[in-house]
């Protein structure tokens, strides 16, 4: 806003009038979207969300239970519900947190063992076919791409039979190093 001055012998404009005359008002509210972030233990879910929220990577601690982080972007806010501890006895409860989700982020460790990759594949297929998630957009992140044993995004796609499951809403695969 530019500066206004009152004519001599008149009181200056009150700040509310000045703002109403010169400023556009508060910025419009950004739409909010609720996402669920799932993956096995150690896949990089917490590190990913911490990085998106510009938090220090030194203070990242694995999530037990779940956490919700608001990830601000210029045009929207993503409320990401991270379901932590992707251990076997916890994964059976993931579906209790799916309600109301508008998208899914599935994080898998691209440098994991063949056994862990097979477990991740099984969990991914379960999520892709779950009634509350099957119609939602999925983002599949192949984390730890900076490790020597990392598989490429194409290898991950092939190992997880993703081309056969790509019907319906958009499915994106992306390599990352978190």
C-alpha cells in the first residue's frame, strides 16, 4: 500500500479505512487435501514429510502410531496422515485411518532386501485394492535412490507389477532420496 497524507487541518485516515482503500484484504484461503502416507518401517516416510515441512533432518525420529503434518504449498495445504511403524503387527490397523483420505503416498525403500521389497509389494497391492483407497490418486515413491543398492523406478514398476494395476485414477511413480 502506498502512503496517504491527510490535507492540513484534517485528521489522518484511521488504519482500517486506509487498509480498505488500499489493500486487497486477506489472501484467499488455500484448499486443503487429506492424504495418507504408508510404507514399511524404514522406508523414508518420516524423512520425506520432515523435508517437505523444512524441518531439520537431524531430529527425525520414526513415527509410532500416526502423525499428521500440514504441508503448505503455494496453492494448497496437504494434511498428510503418516501411519508409522510399518511393522507386521501394526499394518493390519492401517485401514482404520483411511477414511476421508483424498490421496495416497506409498513410500518404499528402493534399496531394501528382496524379502522387504516383496512385503512392500504385497502391502502396495492391498492398498491399491482397498475399497476406501482404490479410487484415489496414488503417488508411489521409491526412496533411498542415493544408496548403491537402489533399484530404478522402472525396476520398481516391473517388480511390483504396477502396469497391470494402473487402471482407474492416476498412479505416479517417482524416485527420490530421503
